[in-house]
C-alpha cells in the first residue's frame, strides 16, 4: 500500500490529466472495436442482438463470396487507387517542399500556409467541386477538351473512366501534409552537410539526391504509412463524386462496409470486412516499415 500511495503522489496528477482523453478513447473507439470484432462472428440484429454462427468464420467467407465476389473487386480498386495517390502525394510533396526551401523565411511560411489551406477544407466540398469539374455535360474538364478539339468524355458516368477520374482528382489535390512535414524536415538538416558537398563540387541536384532525400527518410516513412492508411479508407470522395457507383467500377473496401452495414444492415459481414481492411493495412504498414526503416532512428 505504501508503494501505491507513493506512486499516486508522484504520478497521480499526470494520469488525472490524461483520464478524460483515455476515457473518451475507450468508450468511443476501443470498446466499439472489440464489439465489432465479436459481431464479425455473429448474425447480428439491432433488435434481437447477436447469434453465434456455425462455422464461426461464415461472415468472413460471405464477405468474399456474396454478390459475385464484389468485395474482391473493391479490394482491387482500392489497391489501384492507393498506388497512384500515395506515389503522387509523396513525389509532389517532396518536390514542392524542395522548391520552397531555398526561399526566405517569410515566403516559406506563406507557401506552407497556402499549400495547407486545402487540408482544412471539408472533404464533402472537395468531392462536390471535382464532381462539377468532371460533369459530362457542362464540366470544366470537358470544356478544356472541347477547346483542344477533343470529344467530351463521361468522366464519372463511364465504368471504364469513373475510377480513373476519382483517382485523378486525388492526384491533382495538393498533398498539404507532405509539403509541410517535408519542409520542416528539410529545415532541420544541418547546413554543414551542404557546405561540405559544395566544397566537393556537388551541384544542387546531387546535394538534393545524396543529402536531402536520405536525411528525410524518417519523414518519408511516416508519410507513406499515413497516406496509405488514408487511401485505403477512401470513402467521402467516391460517395460524393460517384454516388451510384457506376456498377461496381468504383467500389472500394469502405464503400462495401458502408453498404453492408448501413444500407443492408448486414452488420456481421460489414464487421468482417472492416477487420479484413485492418489486416490489409497492418500488413502493408509492416512491409513499409521493413522496407524503409534502414538509417531511420527514433
């Protein structure tokens, strides 16, 4: 008891300060996650509760086989979307941050704020804006095509173009987080490295490739994992831009979870698909850490 009282005297206020956040996290995140895991093995109804399935993995099997295996199509679409958007976000963020780094402190601050401004814009507004741009009749994208002498396209109503259009809209959005974090990481690199490289005769490109890029590898790792998680959880952009789904051409993992859980009230299958998503993201994150962890210190 004496040790407990001593611990409370030394650390009690620290735990008291984090108690509200931990309580909120437990009630609204941790408990629902565990409950969802239990539901994934049940035939669950809001009125009658859950009934355990036999076999216990039936919901996971149905997740991949129901409706002609649409969930497999959703996984494939999500992977394609993620590959293009994550790669573009990392490259564009790195290039933009490199371009604004040599500027004065005031200009760097201005561009960081300007690039970060879209990040605070509602995802619904962004999706609606791109839906107007890709409108097949009077959208800005077809206006540009007509000016160039090309025939207009059904950007978000053609099954062969819909997923590509949504992906393109994400690729053309400035990766605000990448620009800000890369810029901050570049500012923390000691200038002595660049001065030594100049003495050895290195030009700007060689200094960037051999000094800047390797020394911000920890930031790259963080951003790759962050953007991968965000891209695998894409929902708002697709739901706003292509609410009909154009068949199954724009179905993603999260849209499938939404359809099963909140449209068909098939909570067991939706929970199973959610945990499949968790396993996929966790597996990719582990691979990314193993691939990028060299020379990274924490």
